[in-house]
């Protein structure tokens, strides 16, 4: 474990696990859940191994007798372990007794208790730029929430570096791969997802090519609010025999259960003064590198005139990934804001404890104009004192504060 990449979630686990008897780390396959959990566990059961499952099926309470913390890795492959942990918590298990990791929910039809109040779940996502070691944060999201005015620092990352980071993905196991090896690794991941993981969840499709086409179309819609009807049309253009809305809804459900789709919900402010706001989510895969690979785009393709629009969408998706990781550590929610007719929209609205708000726009450009901040200024005026900070995350070098109070922050400079 000497090559372990320090994660933001390590800070979260250190905050809560000493007070909790059971903690579940959930997220897509390959994001690093097992390695993170194993650093804390004294006993590990890897339930993706048939022999281990057989032993625990014969004696479901065996792991209760082992030195804690006990890690149940990929618990959903033996769902009764969840209920055993829940009952142990009900019976007074002390803090730091159990860790569970999961990259999916149990198969449909498998009944488990929700675990509400007994087993607390933390979401784990792919690596942020700083977790990969390619960026050094100089601006704290915590500081933005506190209303601190100091915005300083610079980033060496160029557009080429950001494009490379997108295509590299944030999976820890892929960080040292390049060229064909990287492409094969991402292709294999996506192929297993569509050919094996969804099947293991209990879903069988007679037209796997349609699922692949639908996921490519979803990738094409990254960072947009395109309707699911439009995504389906993009996947089946020119085909007379289209899958039903129920079939495509099933695609969404299963890919969400596997933590692969992570749409960004619309921020819905409270109060009667807000009218005609969109409720449509913005579409994002859990990692923008998956979208790039599904669309057969490499980093150099994103920097051509033909790839500019997709680069903008994937850069925004990379920003969403980083901000979601940081926001979770600060107990803040993340959404997007858009009026129904599109007169005003802000890429990211974060709401923290006590209703404090930070609004962020995302731009790939290496400079920020008055035009780029007009929606932030409008929203700040509407929100009032609850707006602690407004900023543009951009592809430039220098962090600074504009005269109008809007911060300008290179994406690589943002941290917790």
C-alpha cells in the first residue's frame, strides 16, 4: 500500500468512523474503495471470492467473532451480511466495528433492511486533480463558504493537461497507463460494465448494442439538460424499431445502481420568489473519461476546433467531479441552476449548512470577461446575504478577485 493516493474521503472517514459502529463506502467499481477500507480494517472478507461467500453462507455470523474493524468487501454479493451487521449494531456493537464496500445494490428481489440509522454510507468518487497529484490547491472551498476574500495562487495546468486528465480517468488503477494500454483498460471496464455487471444485477438485454449506443448518446449529452427522448433519438437515429421508454428507463436505473450515471440535479431554492425554474438534471457520467472513451475521443481530439464543444462539456464534467468530492467533505449539496427559458443559468450551486451558498461557473477559456460573470452577479443579487461567494472555475493560470467581487480560480487551484 506504499503507492496509496491520499483521498479526501480519508478525512471524512476519520471524522465519523470513531463514532459509528458501521460505515459503508459506496461507489463505482475501481474508484479505490477496497484499498481505502483495507487501510483501516484488521479483518477482511472479499465477497467477490466464491470460497469466502461459501464460508459465510455456512456460518453467517462468523465475521462477528473476528478482530474489528471487519471489512466486508463487495457486500452486495452476499446481501445477508448487511442484515447481520445491522442486527449487530442493534445489539450494541461499539464504534469502528464494521466497514462495508459496495459497487452496486443487491439484485432486484433481494430484500435487505435499509440500515437507516445503523449503517451510514459515504459516497466515493474517482480521483480529483489534487488527489492524482497533478494539481496543488491554493483556494479552499471551505474558505469560499466562510466568505474569505483572499483568492491567490496559480496553476501550471494547460488545456492539454486538462484534456489529458479527462482521458486518463480518475480511476487509481489507470493513473500509470498511457496510449493503447490506457484505451484497452477503459474499453475493458466499459465492456465489463455492459456485458457482465448489469447482467449480474439481474438485467438481461437481447440487444446489447442498443444499450451501448444509448450510453454513447448519454455521453454525448454530457453537461446538458437534453431530454431522455433526445438521448434515445441520438442512440437510434435512422432505426425504425426503437426500444421502449420503459427499456431506456431500465438502462438508467441499472447504470445508476452501478454508480455510473451521476446526473446533477437542479437546485431548487426555497421561497415563493422563484418561479419558472427548470427541474431537469444535467447529465454526467461518474467520470468524464468514460464519456471521452465512449465517444472515441483522445486528448488531442478535444483540442481541435471540431472537438471544442465536447472539450467544454467534459471540462465542466471534470469540474463537477472535483467539486462534488470537496463539497461532500464539507456537507454541502451540489446542483445546477437554470430558468426555464434559459435567461439565467449557473453551472454549479453549492448549499452548505445553515443555507450558505457558493455559486460557480465553469469556463475552459484562459481569461474571464464581464460576459462570463453576468449570471453569477444576477444570482448573487437575488440570493442576498446567503451567497457567501461566487466564482468562475476556468482553464487559465492565475487565481484572483475581480473588482465586482467575483473570484476567478483555475480549476487546478481549487481544493477542500
